[in-house]
């Protein structure tokens, strides 16, 4: 008689799903980021992956409020669009379904010093 033993370390179930940027999305964002760093406009970034939103925050200097936030909210897929660019004051600069089209607003906008 053989006894089947349980696995020594059972894989825990995730507590919740996280929203994150996929490799292709990060490629589009980092391409723009690299151009803006080379132009001297941006200096730092931060990425957050939360339950309902993924955020790519762009900074002029490290220890300040983000200049822009690029957000991915899958819950808005059937409404305004999954992607949004949000300014430092919280204003939505552009929202849509196509990331590259949404990011075009950042190529035109020059931040105020």
C-alpha cells in the first residue's frame, strides 16, 4: 500500500490579482522615457503594481511629486480607456485604449519650472 504524501511546500494562493504593465507596454513607455531623459526633461521614475491600477510615475528630481503618472486601469477598458496620463495636479491629460496614442500628449507638453 502506497501513501501519497502532500507536497512539502504547497503553493499559496495569491491574496489578490495585481495589475501590471506587460513587456510591450513597458517598451513603449521606456522608449519615450529614454528620449525625454536624453533631452534633459526627466530624471527618475517609479513603478507601482496595485490591485486595480499600475502606475509609472515620472519625476524631474528624485525627491518630489511626480511630474506625470501613466496609469493602466483594466476596469475602465469598456469606458474611457485602459490608459491615462495624469499631470502633477491630478488633471487627466489624455485617456484612451491605445498606449502609444495616449503617450503622444507627453511629447508635446513641456513642464513648467
